[in-house]
C-alpha cells in the first residue's frame, strides 16, 4: 500500500471518529438525552463494557507463547507515564498557580492510551489484525491503569 492510500485510509478512520464525537457532542449540547442518562452511559462504558471487552479479548486472543515479550508493554507504559510526569514537572518549574500546575502535570502524565487507540485500531485494521492489536493495547493499559488508579487518583485529589 503506498503512502497516499495509507494516508487516505487513516484520514477516513479519523474522520469517522470525529463524526461520532461530533454527534455525541450535539446530542449532549442539544440536551436530547439528560445528564442522568449520559452519566449512566458513561458509567456503563467505563465500568462494564470496556472491562468486559478487555477480559474477553485477553482470554480469547492472548497466549504467552504468541506474546513472549508481553511484559514489555506494562513496563513501557509505566516508563512513558513517568517520563510524562517528569516532563510536566519540568515545564511547570516556577509556576505559581498550584491548581493549574497539578492539572497540567496530570494531563501530560496520563495520556489517552485507551479509548482513542481502540477506536483507531477498530477502524484502521481488519478484524483479525485488530484482535492482536487490541491485546497489545490492553497489555499496555495494565501498567498505565495501575499507575493512574493508584498514584493518579492521589495526584488529582490533592
């Protein structure tokens, strides 16, 4: 596949994600669903659907023999998170606004390593390849989520 074809394929996937996001934004902005339903849908997605999807994909597609260096993904996610934290701290040296400083550091530390890549992989690759890439994303998220839901909660709550 040449560069132009790859670019157009990727642009189409990103456009589809943008359109889905825009539709969701319009639905919320026009109040076509109320805040309670929106909260319920978000909670369902984060607390039920995504964990079940992760569990199902790991059970179905993960084999230690097929992923001999699986441990690198959680390790690298922790390293990337630490690098993000250090970068955020370096960029905020001398900043007086404590609340904004903590917010900025947390945004740099905890990147979007879950939902956006899942959507892009689902749109860019055929199902057989996407299943393998989902496993890689979920292995990466093991380390990321461990840091985010331990130190990250403490960092954001002050």
